[in-house]
C-alpha cells in the first residue's frame, strides 16, 4: 500500500494566470486529460466507510484506484491508496489491495458496484525539489458531474509528497500562495481545502447542501505529553473551523455556520491558554493574538445574527407593521448583512489562507519529550490543572453576585473556558463525573449566554440613528430590560450550583 500525503488547495479562477506565472511553475508541465468514474453500492456502503473506488481513463489506459479513510486538517491529508492498470469494469480487488481483510470486504461487494458520479478534468503536472523534498504539483481544471444536469466546477491545486518531510508541502503551499511577487499583500486566493473530489461528488449526487459541523470528540492518551495533547486539540479545532468556512461564505449563510466557526476559535484559544506553559512563549503569544482578531470579526457577525433571528423577533412581533418597526427591522438586517460580509471576506482572504498554513506548520513542528516513560503524565497534569481552574471558578461564582454585569461577563468567560478545557481533557477523566460536570457547565453557559445576548442587544440597538425608529427602539429596549431582570433572578441559584459542583475526577 502507498501512503498518500497531499495538500489540497482551492484556487480562485481570477488568480489562475498569476499562479501560472509563479517562478516555480515556469517549466513546461505534463498535460493529461483525466476521466474518472466513481463507484459505490446502491446503499453507498463505501461512502459510509469513507472509502473511494475509482476507474481512471488516461489516454488508452484504465486504472483502478482504491482510497481508504484518512485524516485531513489544514488541507493536509493522509490516506491509504492502491492503484494499478485494469480492464473497465473488472474490479479485481484481490490482486490490487495487499491488505487481505480490506481486499475481501471489497470483493464481496464488487458485484454491486455502480457508477455514482464522474470527474472530467485537465491536469497540468510539475515535479519540484523543494525544502529537501520531492513534490508533485498538479493543477486540475474541469468539472464533477452526476446525471445529465448536475455539475460543479473543479479548479484546485494538489501537492503530493513523493519523498521528504511533510513540512516541505506546507512551505511550498505558502510560497505559491504568496504569488509570483512573493508578497503577502499580493497573495493568491489559494485556500486549504478539506473536501476531496470524491466528497464533493457524493454531495452533488445526493443533492446535499452544506451543513454546519460541530466539534468532534477529542481522544487523548494518558501517557501523552501536554505538547502532544495540544497538537491533537489544536488540529481538531482547526478542522472544526475549516468544516464551517464555506458555509459562512454562502450568499445567505445559516447562522449556525458562523456560530460553529466561532466556537471552533473559542476552543482553539482555550487550548492555547490551557497548554500555554508547555508551548514556546512566542508561539503562544503570536497565535493567541492572530485567532483573537478573527474571533472578533466572527463575533460581530454572530451578535447581529442572534439579534435578527432570535432576540428581536421575540420582542418585536411580525404583526407589528408600523413604520417605526419596519424601519428598525430594515436597519438591523442591513447591519447584519454588513457583518456577515466582513466575516465571509475574512475567511476568504489570502491572509487567512496563509494563517491556516502557518498555524498547521507551526503545530506540526512543535516538539515534545518522550512521555512514555513518565507513566500517566498527561492524566496527572489534567487533574491538577482542572483542580486549580475548578477552585477559581467557584470563587468567581461567589463574587459574581456582588459584581454586577462585569462580574457576570467574567463568570461567563470562566465557565466557557472551563467547559472547553473539560471537553479537551474528558477522555482522561472518569466518564460519569466528567459528563455531570459538563452538564452543569453547559446549563450555566446557556443562562449566562442568554443574559449576555440581551445585554448585547441593548448595546447594538443603542447604535440605531436617532429619529429612524425611536418608537420601536424604545419599546424593544423596555422589553429587553424586563427580560434581563427576569433572567437575573435565576443567577443566584446558578452561582450556588457552580459553587457546589463536584470535581470532575475521582
């Protein structure tokens, strides 16, 4: 079996001439026309197992390819791959796949395989020696098709590592993204892509729309070093962010895309704080600032989303069609559109593509001592760390009752940070206790979040220009104040609950 390690980058069509003008791509490439047919069973068993079976026609030759499930983050993916010449329709998996169990499983379903979708594209290929590695650079232009009427364009760059360090792939991607001038101010819109052609093809075949993606559970090993744990957590957060980026950039995005992207950044920033003393100081400071700036942009979009879709409709019914109410709705919706456009632009920018590449590269380059000889080093560290955070959280809960809005805000942030820290480390803790602590923190976060949404709405509505919708604004502000007062009545009980929360370990 060959282990395929590649970095996939999507390219904006307008930037194609500048990519081809890059000094590294000035040699004459090999040109091919590739027609690929992807097969699966009628129940899509292969897709369920995140596998792909493909016939590729290149000139007069047909190749059979099998790819297994892999991991992808920052556009960088690793997966198993087998490929060899074949006769069309001859699925001889026993001869192709050298893993007996997999070969047998594929052979059992071979008779059921039918075409699902096709990719038809022209490929230009260069082979580069870069940063101590041999890398194949493939530029693909064409389309994914399914049936007679369904099509989706392909324009992407694939960097496949043939030999050498993985870091060289990320370095080459960074160099190409900077463009022919080698200047970040004129960088190409060359973005790390998470979805393969196969994943896109299945989505097209099924008519699937992009859906918001929640964070995947994180499994850590007790004998990991904290640096290794941070690497796993950080790459998980980055995958969570990237899974929602395309959705944020849709013309009328589901607010949940923005929410999940923001949650990914919150978790990532929590991870940087959680593991800070085990990370290089310069690394921790730089990336805390980088992700904070992006989080603020997404946070603004999220605030307007909540106001438009939740807070305002509950206080200004659609039945109120007065000129003042209509003017307020139109003004708020316009602010939301501007904020959504800023969030989309931030994630589509070359600066963000460079950020993702640089962060992925930096995280993979972090070194940690061998923790195997230290016993359950991470488990001991996690218990000690959560014990300290738990004590601080209880103290903040006691103080929040007398501290007013600022105290509530500080408590809300502390609850979020403790919850995300607990999610990162939950696999190292007794499952029942961890679940109970997580439920208590989730309840606290929900109430504090509702109170924060009400307070944020008050601030946002204070920005409405005088004379535009004074009557509607005054009415909504009064209702927000009533809701806030009512919500505050539950705060003492919540804070007492946090004070009494048991430690999430045995």
